[in-house]
């Protein structure tokens, strides 16, 4: 399984960005996909996830009300719509995938840099 992320860039505080992540390969038993981020000098942290069988989403507290995760209909892909961006959202964003029967995020994309200037 390969994950291809795109959509990062440099924006100003208050702007919006849309990240996309598409999965390819044997995705039949895909349980869900999500996004994590890693800021300079910090550990990777969870941002958002979505389950594919019921579209249940989960968001980290600091992004609730600003970020929306959704599935790209018809595709094995997810979108992270990021609104009202803050400088503290600056990080490398990674998409991840998990499969049925696995308790961990098994596959990771290459990361896309999001930089928010104040």
C-alpha cells in the first residue's frame, strides 16, 4: 500500500489549506485513514482520522472547529480541510492508513510541509 499526500504550502495566519492523501495498492480491507503532524523539535502527534465503514471522524482538540477530515467519494483517499490556520499549526503533515484487525497505523505517506506565518 502506498500513500501519496499533497497540498502543503506557505500561508498566512487565518488562511485555509486543503491536504489530500490517496491510497493505492491492496486497499480492500482498509479500516480508516488519518493525519498526523510533526512540528520542529516535537514528537509526531495525531490530528484527525476517519473510519471508512461509518465515516466516524476524530479530531485533536486544538483543531476542532477549524479542521475537517472527509473521505474523497469514489476514491480511496481522504481530505483534510484546514481553516483558520495558526502559526502553531506549522508542521510536516503525514497521512496514515490502518487496516481491519490491526491496532496501529501501518502505512505512512511521505509528509507534506505546512507553514503558517504570523
